[in-house]
C-alpha cells in the first residue's frame, strides 16, 4: 500500500498502446507482410495499415488478434469517507 492508503497494481506483461502498435508491426514482419497477417487474422489489411500509420486508433479486435485483451477494472474517484 502507498503512503496515502491506495494500492498499486502491477499487471505482468501489460503494455501501452504505442507498444501494441510496435507489436503489430513486428507481427506483420514475422508473417512476411501486412497482407499475410491480415489473411491469417481475418482483419482487413486496410485496418492494419491505418493503425500502423496513425490514421486509426488501436482497437480491441486488433489487440485480440495480437494476443492481448483490455482489462476492465474500477478505481476510486476519490478517497472514501467511510
């Protein structure tokens, strides 16, 4: 617990959005091309290109195809007065 009574949670293997885009690039290279990864993943090559170029944000479908999920959790909006 931190000094203010909050908790820090570390999730092993967690990466940020930019790292996930780098992972997409790496996976495309591993498959030989964006087209090949698109074919194997069922995701349109245009979506892959748009994410890699910054025209589209990373989304859950693409993250899932890369083997990642976006967790849902809640944090307190303010300290409890209880």
